[in-house]
């Protein structure tokens, strides 16, 4: 077979590592077809050489090697024992997650045997850089995860101090925020405390270390969820381990009387928890307010435009979110943003409420 013929096989139609369609590079060390971005991680002395399918000459031996390996066999070998909690990145994920996935698979070969996973630990301690109050300020903090305590805590210098923050595994969430933080290894960790969502932002200069923390927290969340919901199938628990905001960005909003001047706020839409959180600054530790979004059957409705006679401030593309308590009025910067927000909000109101949703209902702390 020629390389072109190999690429036509369904098993080689997507990048072996992130799933992007139409891979254009081949790894001569592991014999897989990958996309341009993932090929950059493969091109590394510890994993091996890569060749461009369209530009590089491939001799008979290499083609033979690719034929006898390929994406399906590589997956069977290198992904034989990926733990269910391990986050397998897609093409949409930030670079650090993809890079560490590739290194974990081929360089450290973490998933070739069923040995105890390095992420399933009772205890982990380490120093992470945590965003401080001042702009651009990051401070060294000691982070401690304890499985038996069901808790992630952090301390200033001395572990004997009282912890500066406690994140119970029960409500903990973690997601990479490379763009919002303008840091390649930037991670947001949140938990719900007294009905409000607390966020901290951390990073580590080593990509391996920050992704390890992320998967240690995921392993702990997964084991908590399995205990808490023993009758729920694993496949339904996996999306609840940690989740990304569905959409984030600026909108303007008015207040409860709808006569208040529209003010620009940063919004995070948490579809999993059915919450729209808003902030003065995107990196604030707590939201200024939160709107719980129920289902249509419960009287929650999203419509395009502003109520008649109402004008926005700078922005005019309006959205009205009706809840049984009150209407929330927002304006978006342009019609593309308005369309995306409408779609994301309607996806939630169209989804019937489950028992999980009512358990996590946010108190109405909006202003
Ligand atoms: C979540 O979203 C951010 C920003 O859009 C992205 O960089 C990241 O890779 C996503 N996934 C995870 C698992 O954090």
C-alpha cells in the first residue's frame, strides 16, 4: 500500500492523538498519523521523528512500518489502560493538555499496562503559583490534596498556618484557562461555598506537573461520584468529573427594576450546573451574581431582543431571559455573539431538569 492508500483507511482518517480530521503528518517512531499541532509534540528526541505526508519523501521501509502499525494498533497498545477519569483532549483543547496526553502515551507509556495509575493517590503536596490580588501577580502557595479528607487546601508558607482556602472534592471543578489568563499552563479551580462559586487561578512552569494535578483532582472526583451515585452508569458520571464553561464573554446587563443603566459584565455559562455567573472582572474570585436557568416547563424562557421601549447602553443586540422570579435583560456586542449566547442558553432551557439539577440550585444572589 502507498501512504495515500493507508490514509484512506477509516482508522487513519483522524489524528491518532486529538481526533482532528485529515492528519497530514506521520510518526516514524510509533507509526501513527497525526495532525500538524500534534506532530509538533511527536517531533521530540524522546518520542521520535515525524514526516510530512505531502512534502517528505518516504522510503519503502517507512511505508511498510506505517502499514504494520497505524492508528488502530497504536491505540490498542498505548491506550490499553487509560483510566476512565483521565482527560483525553480533543483538537479544541489547549496545547498543554494535548502535549501531556501524547507524552503520557508514548514517552512515559503510562497506559500500556494495568498497573496502579499515578493519578490515583491518597495525598499530593506541591507548590503552585496562584494569582494574587494585584494585576499580573502570582504567588507561591503550598497545595495539598487529601483523599481521606476529600479536600484540596492551600497554605501560604507554612503548613502549620490555617489553610487559605478549602476546596471540597464534592463541588470542586477544574478547567484550563490558557487564554483568559494568557498563560499556557493556567488552570482555574472552583468550588461552591455558601451558594457562591469561588475561583482561584494557578499554574506551574512544568506542563507535566499542572496536568498531573488536574488528573489527580479528576481521579478524586471520579471516585467521589462513583460512591455518591452508585446506581448511575460510569458513562454518565464522566462528564460530571470536571467541566468547562460552555460559553464565556462580555455582555451588558441592567438591574432588577430594569431602569438601571446597562453595565458591562463578564459572564460564564455553566450548562452542567444550569447557572449563568457574572463578574465585574473576568478573574474575580467570586461572581457578583448568578442566575439559575431551569427548563421551559418550569417557566424559564430565552427570547431575542429587548422588551419594547427599552434601550441598551453601548450595545444593542438584546437577550431576554425570563425566569419565574423576574426577567433578566442582556445586550451583546454584535449579532454573532447574540446568536451564540441565545443558542447556549436555549440548549439549557430545552433540557428537562434532573434530580442532579435541583440539588445544585443556586440561591438568587443576583443584583
Ligand atoms: C476548556 O476551555 C479552555 C478555554 O476555552 C481550553 O483552553 C481548555 O482546553 C478546555 N478544556 C479543559 C479540559 O479545560
